[in-house]
């Protein structure tokens, strides 16, 4: 069992940056793989970034590669998403996600979800 709470969303101009944080509570946070997804109205949640237990394996969606960076601090039970060079098409609700020891880049494989945080990029 794990609970996830996101923070850091908000309004930003195109070309700007935001850093999202996801604080996890529960048992053995370091045993969970973590990921970020995003969703806009009428669409399925899409994969954004993934990080393994140790941080040694990281995956990104092509749409954010080179602009976003995922990281985790197991001592703080926190995962981060640094978002640079933001574009209007990045506007979405961003969700933190956790899986029990699997590489999960599909929403159907996620065990736990955060509540979501809104990111809006203005042009």
C-alpha cells in the first residue's frame, strides 16, 4: 500500500520550466518503480517518464525526451519531474504513479495513482 501526493503544478509561459514533486508514504518506497503520466480531456492517460527502484533505468516518451528529467530520492520518499522548454501542448493534468517492482509505461499496469496536478503552458 502506498499513497502519493503531487505538488508543483501551475501556470507557466512557453519556454519556461516547472518541477513537479510526488511524495510517497507507505511501506518500502524504494521497492516501487515510479512513473509520471498526463491526461487532457477526452484522452487516455499517456506515459511521460519512468524510473526504476534504484534510478538506474529511466525511460521517456518521445514527446518529452530532452526536455523533461525524472529523478527520485528514496531517503525522502520523493520522485521529481523537472520540465524545461515547456510547450502549450504540454498542458495537462500530471499524475504520479507507482508499481510494485515492474517496468510500467502503460496506465493499465499502474497499481497506485496520485490525485493529479494541473500544468498549464501559455503561448
